[in-house]
C-alpha cells in the first residue's frame, strides 16, 4: 500500500486500517509506504526508515521511539506558590536531575525516574499537582532520527544556484523597457506582413 489513507474521510481511514490489520492477522506481510506518522503509530508493528537512499532504521515501533527520543516527566506544583516550584527545582537539580520550565508553568524533568521525583518532592515538603511520564510520539522520534538525512528541505534560489548573490552594497538591476531580462525568454511578436518572426538565437 502506498499512502493508502490519503484523501479519505475518517470512516474510510478506519476501514483501510482494519483491512491491513486483518491481512496481517492472517499471517501475511503488509508493506505500507506513508509519511503520516500518526496513522503509522496506530497501524504498523515494524518500521523501516529510509533517508537519501540509505537505510536508517529497521526495528519495531516501540524500539524506534525509545531509541530516538528522550523520555521526561512533567511535574506541576500549585501555581500560586512560585517559591515552592523554585525549591523543588533546586532539590531535583541537586539530585542529578535536569529541570526545564514549560510554558504552562509545569517543569520538565529528565535524568530521574518518577518514583525518585516523588520521593524528593515528599522530602522537600512540596505538594505535587501533577507527576506524569511523557513519551515522544512516533512523529517526534522520526523527526529526530531524520533531521540530518531528510530528502526534502526548503531552499532559497541562491543555494539552488538559480540566482547569484549581489556584492555588498550593490542594488538589483532595474528592468529596461524593450529588453528581456536574464534567464527569461519572451515569445516572439506577432507576424508582420505575413512573414514569420525570426527564431531566437542560441548563443
């Protein structure tokens, strides 16, 4: 199957997904080529990732996410007590954790397991409103894996060699009436007096 759910409505996507799973349940190998990571996370058991013609990964979905992501814990203290959050941050850092603030006021903690974070909060007399594990999605793991080996990147004309950079301080040339611009070919004018227009000369 090549991009089997492109353009389908939710009912069609579910039908195709169930079809592929039913075929796999019969003992068949189902090959699916897709860039829809969210759908592959629900459908595939095994991944093969190719970038620039090179095999980058050949493993299970679970192993792929684990190998290409950094799990972390989200920790939240009462929003009305910023000094408590700072106290917990210091305690977690002293214990060997790495703490980063999130935009919503929570803390992102890496380097410490959840039970250890809970114990540190208890020892520091800090109430927790949230202590939850976070695992990267398949899309996040895929982007991290292929960040140096993607096939398609946005480029500018200068990088593609389509336009030469201007010298410092130089101004782009203004168009001259009656003259074609470099790199462009204007169609010949209409025939005059029944004579065909001359063909453009190739330098």
